[in-house]
């Protein structure tokens, strides 16, 4: 285990939403995760498990219900004000999921990319065009695209513009909120390769949120698996992908498409079945118990503890008690 101070650390992070009738939706419920400098950590899970909410809460776009987020050992505010965004947005930034809704249709690409650096005083008015052209070329787009509007580009090109916008303010940590989910398969590989290349050349730290486990394994050093607001497994990406320990992770791997028909027929049918627990006022116990083929009596009443079952490999499951 490294003793270095993580560049980004979540400690018991919670984000709950109040519903009519006083009920609470536990979107993120006690997530702890430490990310080292220049590390790429993948975060995977089903739709609705809280991945995007966790990312937005970590960067301050959503107020924290409880828990803490630390940047280089400094505790970030529970509720961001204008001054906090000016101070921390340069350091911890985000690439949004939808390349169609995240770009202002009324602004040119030049205005979109230059807005952040201009607000933070990084660029003078005279150097905006040169800097924007450089940012576009860095993500594989022509510099003369800066005079166009977002609707003139394809989905893959828009996502590259979103990446260029995020990197223009020179952040150290970038939360990538499913940056490939809205793209064609042929374009997904291009964007992932671009992010991996920029991470190496710029020394970025990435929290890469995605559905595609094979893609996350390719781009990340460690992989975290999330289910209904909680982390259930964390470890080196190859270990989690090829030797999953939590039953939910096993079901995710089993549902991942297998291109080899022979291997697909030989693979065990571990896809999760059964009733999905509600994240609204959840009951004690493991939240996967209703779908787990290995559920024990204790799983229905006692929350599983976070355990290190191998060096660097953690699981929250009563099977390892």
C-alpha cells in the first residue's frame, strides 16, 4: 500500500435526494475511494447505480449530504460557492456524458473552449485564437473549426470539443462521466485512445466512468464496481475483470459480450436475476441480496464490511467473512 497522499480522496461520501413524503433516495451512500496522482481508475456499474452522481458530487456540482472529498489532503467544501468553483474547478474538472446537451448551441467552439481560461485569467484576449487552435489540434480537430457551432459537428467531434474544453484550464484531475456512451462503437475507441494518450502526455489523473467493462479494463489501472450507491469491489483492473470476487461483479462480467462463440458457450450463466432492491430508504443488509445466487441469511440483515481479500483487492461481501 502506498503512503503517498492521494491527489483525490473520497471519505464516506453520501448524496441523498429528498422525495415527496419525506423519503430519501440514497444515490451515493458511503463511498470511500483514494486515487493517486497520474492514476487512471475506472468506475463501472449498471445504469442508475449512482456513478454519475458520485462524479458530480466529487467535483462540487452537487452538494454533499455527508462525507468528505479531499484534494491533495485539503478538504473541499460541502457546498460550493462562486469562489470555491474559481479555486477548485481548475484542479478537479469534468467531461460530461452527453456531447449534445453539454455544449451551448448559441456559442461558437472558440467561445466554448475559451470561456473557462478567460474566467480564470489564464488567457489574454489577444492569445485566445492561438490557444483555442492548439486545444483543438491536441484532440485531433482542425484549428479553423473554432468559428463553427456545436450543431455542425458529429457526436465524436462534439465529445472531442468537450475534452478540449475540459483540458483548456489545465486540470490535474478529470472525472470522465461516461464520455463514450453516446458515441458509435467505431468512435468510442478513438476517444478512449485519445484520453489514454492525453493522460500519459499531460500527467492527468482520471476517474473514468463507463458501462463497458472491457473498455475500462483497457484504459484504467484499477477498477471500482458500484451497485445501488455503494462500492462492492475494487482492485487492479485485470484482477477484477478476469478474477471477479463479488457475485455482482461476476454477473457484470458474465453479461459482457464474448466475441468467441466457443468461449461464450462455455461461460457460466451468472447473469443476475431477481428483484432489484430500492435505493429509496434502503433496508439494512446487502443491496444485492435479492439477485445474488449465493445469498446467506446474514445478507438480508447485516451490511457487509469492506475487506481486503488480496493485496490491493477489496470486496464488500459476507462470503468473505
